[in-house]
C-alpha cells in the first residue's frame, strides 16, 4: 500500500509517493524521517522538508562538493558544516589530494540515522581522513582561524537549527576560517521559492568576500526543482574552475563537469536583477 508525503511551504507542495516509513525520531533539534519511496529510492525529511532522495541526490552532492573544490583548484583542508547524511563527504572523498576532511553537524542523530538507513550517502563517513565534530557550525567556525582551503555549508533551511548559518556574522566568520586563496560554497536555496533568503545570503557573502557568485543546480525532488550554491572567495573568480577532474574521476561523475561548472553560473535575467549581479 502506498501513500503520499508532501512538503508544504511558501504556497507550494512537493509530493512524493512512499511505500513505507523506515525511521522517525524527534531529536533535540529536528524531526528526522526516512521513507522508502515508490520510484525515487530512499527519502530523508528534516522537519517535514525534503533533504534528499536517492533518485537525484547526486546532482546536489556533486555540485556542492565540486563547485568550491574546483573553484579553488587544489584544496587540501576541507570543512563541511551540516551535511549529516554524508553525501557531500562521499563526493569530497573521491579526491586523493585532500588531506583533512572535517564535518561539523549539530545533530548526531542525523548521522546515526544515515548510517543505518542511507548507506549510499553515509559511506562518506568511512574515509579515514574524516573527523566528525558535533556542534553548531556557527560556533565551531569561530574557533578556527586561517585553516581551511574550502568550507562547504550543506545546511537545512533558515527556519530551524540552520538559522545562524544564514547570518552576515557567519559569513564574516567563514572568511576568517579560510587560508589565503580559500573558497566557500553554501546551500543557497531557490530564487523561485525563497527570493529574500537568496538575496540576503548573497548580500552577506558580498559584504565579506571580493568574488561572489550564485550557481543553479537542478534537483527535481526539491520544491521548484532547483537549488542554488553561493560560491565566494577573496582571491578568485569562482565561476571559472581552476582545475578539472582527472579522467578517472570524470568517468564516475554524473552531473559535475567543467562545462557544467561554467554554465551553472549563467543567470536568467530575473535572478541577475534579484541578486544585483
Ligand atoms: N541537502 C540538504 C538540503 O536539502 O538543504 C541539506 C542536507 S544535510 C542533511 C543538513 C544538515 O544540516 C542536517 O544534518 C542538520 O542537522 C545540519 N544543521 C542544521 N543546522 C546546523 C547548524 N547550525 N550547525 C551544523 N549543522 C547544522
């Protein structure tokens, strides 16, 4: 017997057919639910918001990991804030040059649930370079100075525990945590769904970094079918990749390529005007 799970908000609904609930827990921070779907593989919801389905998660994970990775060109120390499902780590772990892979998620229960029910994502935690920190990313980042080459913020929406990760102060702290040449990439919502959030976070990034740009990622199971990544740096034009995937890795990637890197930053006029690019 199947039924339908709907994420609602901002006048939209995104509905997915499910065949069974695998897991449900109200943690200290959020409600965690995992379903088996009829056609899209497993589904993770946090506070009723779709985080991923197996069907198209590769698009999000590959782009969130590789836009900042290749904008930098050769990062050795990388921090992921959020990302408790392990998917961004899985993509970063494909890069042998990386020496440090830190992940800071506020909610240990998301990581535990992913390890039990989302093995295709949580395999990212198996890499020996990974160190997990359980903390609020906005506080963790203040203890780091001049250390990371790349920081990726794979957060939930600003409604729940992710709220501090959308503030101007957080962007100032991200900048201080980078080494010279560093690049950040942040989960930057959809201009169709949350235009004010997108505008404000790009403004916070611009107030702190010399080069800021917004890339679009096609993810059909998110409401409006897309999400953005805000990429920022003080030293590089982030819409141009500073290096490209080796042939062996390029053969494995299903979404990211040097051509997609460039193209993702092309903006429809309404987005360009909204973000004042
Ligand atoms: N791809 C996703 C989406 O749909 O936007 C994000 C996925 S990932 C599961 C989001 C993670 O951010 C969750 O594991 C959540 O616990 C974590 N998170 C939320 N607020 C946080 C904070 N303040 N510090 C660190 N991690 C946080």
